[in-house]
């Protein structure tokens, strides 16, 4: 009987600890995932940018075609070992030798700026204002 009580008590304590961890550490888990996504996308973009610059240095111009054709050519010509993938559903878009991606809304703009550490407010600054051009969500706009 004592063993049964001890087992039930240990299971209840384990569940209580798991729930407390989820409650108090929940934001850490969700922010950690967003930071991981941001870092993965940014690292992939840096790899593609380096490959594009090496291609241009060797050939004299950037590769032409759609984004998929350009990425496949970079892989075929050994400037990339593989097309970088980090976040499901994310695709890199290349225009005139530059990697571009439209931000999908104010929440995404805020998340990009917050994760990169440039803002703590829940706003997305106007990118047309030159004071905000250094914000990651405004770069290239």
C-alpha cells in the first residue's frame, strides 16, 4: 500500500513540476523558438549572399533567372553545398543579386526588431524614417 501511495504522489509531483515549468518558462520556450527561426533565416541569407558575391567575383555578374533557378545554379556551380533551409515554409527570394523578403505584418516586424535587440516597445517603426534604417526589419526597404 505504501508503494502505491508513493508512486501516485511522485506522479502528482512530476505533473505539478511540469505544469509550473510550462507556466513560468512558457515565454522562454516560445521566444527561444522565434530566436532560433530568426537566426536560421539570417544565417541562410548570409550564406546565399556570400555565394552570390563569389559568383559575381568569378563570373562578372550575378546569376539570372527566378530565385529557385539562381539558388539551384549556385548549388550546381558549387558556390553552395545545398540551399539553406531553416524554417518550414520560408523561401529566399533573390532580386538583382539581393536577398529580399517582405515582412508579413506588424507582429513579424516587431518580432524581428525585438529578437535582434534593437527595440523593446511593441511597435514597428516607420521604415521611411531614416532614423530607423538600421533596424533589421527596415533593412533594404
